[in-house]
């Protein structure tokens, strides 16, 4: 599953920011650290500007180093709910179809003409409900293509006649 967290640092100066991302049911997804991309105003932010703690099935912690510029930050990442991946990460298989992702924001902001104060942002919550087909392990379907084969011993040009005339000259059988 793909997720995005948006931090809009345009109104107040964010002097400290830590994002702790967790999953519900606990351990039901695995954070895929190689998928993490942090963008600042649409451009990739250098990884020297933050630290990442990968907690696998426990989520992750993203800690920004220093103050954030007054800009829009977008954090893109993926999680897996593949049973083998979850088992390898010592997670717990979800017995339902709903997956919840929670982002907790901690840190400090400095409003214009005011003292520094703790971030007052509520936790971000997003959820995703998977399709029943996916939940049940997928579905397999067979489709056959029909192919015409001509078994007429007459000249094949005879087969190009109209349908009523063709039936007298050409014999088809359908192969599945």
C-alpha cells in the first residue's frame, strides 16, 4: 500500500519535528524503508536532513534534524501486508480487511511574534480496506481463445465468399 504524510510548514516555523508512524492492527503491515521519499516543495530532500528508524512491523520514526524551512514537505512510503513479509518481520497477520496507519507528530513550533511551543497537531490517521478477493488470496481465471482452422481441401480462395456460400466450401472447427 502507498501512503503520504504532508507537513505544511508555511504558517509557523517548525523548530523540531518527529513523526512516529504505527499500524493497526498492531504489526499487521511492514514498513518498506527503501520506498521512503521525502520531498520539500516537490523536490527530493537530502537524507542528511533527517534520521529514519525502521521498526519493520512496528512502523517507523522519522526525525528531522534542525528547523524545517517554511515549505511543504511530503513523505511518501509503502507498506506490505504480504503474510510472508509480516511473518519475517515478526508481525501479526490481520484477520480483517481494514488497515489503519497512524502518524503522531511531536516537536516544537515558533509562531510569528510568539514563544516556542509544542506542536498542537492532532495525530494523522488514514485507513485502507482491501478487496475481499485480495483478502481471500486472489482469484484465478482461465480464458480460452478461439482459433479457426480451415480443413477444406478446396482452394482457400473459395473461403472468401459470402457466409452462406462459404459454408458449402469451407469447414471450420473451433480450437480452445
